[in-house]
């Protein structure tokens, strides 16, 4: 018997492997089919996430192509500047905060070097109903147009915003040195953080 196993070892191995493979195929074939997986998704309006609208921003001053540009919702002043073809050679980029977020309908003005009084924004008191100055995106001139806010306080707001980040609510402007309750009472209906 031992001699038989030794003589036909290769054939026996082949037969054993064929038997194992046949058993595997039969088990797979006779196995019941799995139930399909059904995914249920909710389509209610409350579950849907809103896609933010793009922003339309007017870019002018010392830029290559002044115009109104459509930007993604999370854009900053630098994105608006780049959309306008970048700054001109005489742009004074130190006078604007390139990291400030922009808002829909905002006017981003890039001053020229040596320009003393860049284009001023309309004051909130002279504008149409509902116009508010966004204290997170307003430049020096827009802040100065607020009652009780002169050039010094406007610069303090810009400095505060740069070192502490955006205001989360209008009342936080009172954390800027020199802006107290009396000044806030004058401007609270004219400012927003959105």
C-alpha cells in the first residue's frame, strides 16, 4: 500500500484537490441567495442642506479689471482682488484687510498709493431702508460713515478685527477701546455682523 501511495502521489493529490474544489462549487451553488440591501433615504425639506448662494461683489480702485464678480460664499477680500485681475502697480494693499470675508453686494475698493481719501461708502443714515454696514467686512471709510466713529475709532475696529477675528454679534463692537454704550446706542441699528 505504501508503494502504491508513493507511486501515485501526484495523481492522488490531483484527485483530492478536484474533490475539494467540487465541494466548494457545490456549496456556493446550493447556498441560498442573500437578501438585497435596501437603503432608505429621507427626502424631507428639513433634512436637505442648503447650498450657500454665490456672492456678487463690486471690486474697484487700483485693480486690473474693476467690475462686479461672482464669488463662492466663503470668499475673502483677496479672492475678490484676484477675480479683478489682481492689483495694479500703485495699489496700496497695506490699507485693506485681504483676509476679511466679503458679503453679497459689498463694494471692495483697493486704494492707490498716496491716495488720502479713497472712495467713501454711503453712510447708513443716507442709504435706503434696510442698509446696514457689516462691521466684519467694512473698510475704514465705511466705518467712519457711522455716527460717532471717526478715523481713530474706525482704525481701532479694523485693528481689533484683525487681532481677534470677526465679531459674532453687533454688541461685541463695544469691546473695541473707545466704543462704549453711548456710541453703540447711536450705531446699533446701522450695523450688522452678517
